[in-house]
C-alpha cells in the first residue's frame, strides 16, 4: 500500500475517503464503487457525539460490533475517529489528500444538516462531498403523486413505489485499494463497548446478515404472510437492525424476492415499502419526527409519565401480553411488530401518556431504533400519523393476546411469574385460581374504563 500523506489543503489525484454511516457493508454499495473509481480509498467511520450521546447502550453495542465486523472485512484498516464530523472529515481528507469524500446520502433531518455542513467545510479546501445512493430502495423525496406532491397515505405510495421500481444490486466491489491506519492516519479511536448484562444481541456484520437472510428465504418466507403476526413463532426475518445499519441493502433483498412467487414474498416486499414510506414522510416533513403529523390530534389531554409509565416500561402493568412485550424489549432489544402496536396503544390509550414518551423509550432500548420507522410507527398507533389507524381503534390487550399468542407461549417466555399458568389462560390470570401465586402484578388500570376515557377525549378534540 502506498503512503498517503499530504500537506493541509493539497489534493492528490487517486485518493478518496469513503465515510461509512448507515451502510456498514462492502457489497451492493454504490458509494464504495464511486470511491474506488477515484483510486485508493480510506475507509472512515466517525463517532459523532450528537448521535452517540442520545443512543442507548443496545444500539451503541450493536453498532460497535458491526463496525468490528466491517473492520475485519477491511483487513483491520477501518479508521474510527471521534468528534464533530465537519472537523474530522475535513482533517482526514486533508491528511490523505483526497479530492472527494464519498457517502451514501442520509435522508434524516440531522443527517442532512450535518452533511451540508461537511460539504461546506470540504469546499473550503476545494474538496467535494459526493452522495451516491441512499439506504432505501428508492431515495426519499423521489416518489410524487400526479400533482407532483408527496404521498401522505401508504397504499397509493406503495402502488407508485412498485411502478417506479428500483435499480438492480450494485456490482461487486472487485479489488479496492484500501488505505488505512498507519499511513499518516492515527485512527483507532474506538469507544468502549457498553456492558449489556444479560441482554443478548444477534451476531453483527454483513456476513451474519446475509446468512440470516438466506435462512429466512429458505425456511421463513413462504409462510411469512400468515406467520408475521405471531409473536409466539419466529416468523419474521429479524433483519431490522441489519437494514438500519446497512449491513444489507433493501435492493439486495428485493432482487431475491423477484425470484419468489409466494404470498409471503409479496407481503415482505410491502413491509420493505413501509420502511421506504416512513423515510419519505420524514424527508418531506422533517418536523414529524417530533411534532404531530396531524396537528389537530395535538389537543388531546395526556397524563405526565409518572408511575404508570414506569410500570409500562418495566413490564409490570398486569396485562400479560403488554408486559411480555416490554420485557422482550429489555431482554433482547427487539419487539415483535404486532406487540409493538399493542404496547404502544396501551401506553397512549389506556395510560394516556403521550406517544413521544413511548417513542423515546423505544429509541433508547431498541437495537433497530430508527427515527423514521419508530416515530411514525408510534404516530400511526396514536392516530396522529400518516394513514393513521383511526384513534377510536383501541387495541384490547387481552383479546389481542388471545388472538396472536393463542397458546400463551410468548407470554410465558418473557413473564416467569406466569409460567405455571397453562395455555391461553395466561392472558387472564385474574380468572385463574393461582394466577397471582408467583408475584405477577394486578392490573394497574381497567381497560374498558380507560378506553372510554380516551374516546371521550378524542370526541372532545374532534368536536
Ligand atoms: C410503535 C412502533 C415502533 C417501531 N419502531 C421501529 C424502529 O425503530 N425501527 C424499525 O426498523 N422498525 C420499527 N417498527 C416497525 C416494525 O415493528 C419493525 O421493523 C419489525 O418489527 C422488525 O422486525 P423484522 O425485521 O423481523 O421485520 P419483518 O417482519 O421481517 O419485516 C422486514 C423489514 O421490513 C421493515 N418493516 C416491517 N414492518 C415495518 C413497519 N411497520 N414500518 C417500517 N418498516 C417496517 C423492517 O425494515 C423489517 O426489518 C416499529 C413499529 C411500531 C408499531
């Protein structure tokens, strides 16, 4: 490998920086191909305090493991720096004399601002930030309706999304000439990995994600349409964290799905479209990450998140499927989609705590925590989002449990105090003679009553 030192401000033809962010892979990576066309490539990851600070330990630990896997795939050359990206990226580009810094475009509100600041800083040295590709099948902001405006509802968006189509996976990387640590660059500023206690994470990295996808294609996809709503079965792909960090690109998955004819393949494609949809919504309405997408719902009365919120977060509400979901969150950093909806509805409509508190708790603990999918998922349940589940559709935590966990296996897996209760009776411990024999808590609210309170308040706001 050639040494790549340069004096500040000068550029060397034939050297580029590839700044990894949410694209921690080497295959199906258009920005990597663009960087390799420039010549030797310095692979960089910047630990940005603005993102690292608010992330929970689970996301931090997963990210570090994913970076370690990427570093191994790069032969130990990944440069990891800590600091404000505009300063760090500019300094590294100066150091190796790169004329261009290549990235996959970020579509989130913070990422767009940050990238504009980095582009400005680089331009001062007559260097360029080159954005190639995005983490989505179709770049956010691309799909517009007949009047040239963004879609606000999922179904027409998904139709336009399918009609628009997406590119085939990018070519394999070939022989990239990587630069790295030791060549004028001291870049081993890895943060320490947080201690997760008993929490277990899936194996991180591009190869592990591909293996998981192959296993799902072979054994899970055909039945995905029926199985995806069953938290007691492992019927979903469990790839949200890999998609979040770009260990896999959705384009790769969509190319494989084209070869499949099952209903499961069609349903899975729709789920990937939801991911694109929420990113598109966030692109067009960056305020909707924190503010109500439908402002009229902001007038609902909410309680302060006191003891009831703590009971919810710790899985001690006395409603078995809600408690199982929140304990799953704490023990594996992931929750089944059906259960995410149940626990979110319970917080907002039974405990009358505003969705923003729940969204924050999820972002803090989820390994796949993603601003677009999470905050719009919460707004969907709270009735204030796009294509919203109407506010008056309140999930009943008992019948939802009985329907989607019919034998009670999911609840017993996560709630040890109820393991002695057999079958579906586990969803109604109050009807079982020894239901509370092992310390399971009594219900903290009466669902039927709280449902009426929520609906009355909704009628007031609508009225
Ligand atoms: C309140 C709430 C919060 C959520 N927070 C997040 C989050 O922070 N990050 C996240 O990735 N997903 C989130 N989701 C969506 C969904 O629950 C997860 O993507 C899914 O459970 C991940 O498991 P999986 O990979 O096995 O999904 P699968 O069923 O195998 O689906 C495949 C992929 O499609 C995408 N997907 C599936 N459902 C949705 C959806 N409703 N919205 C957007 N994308 C979807 C995901 O990328 C997922 O990995 C949330 C949903 C709700 C209701």
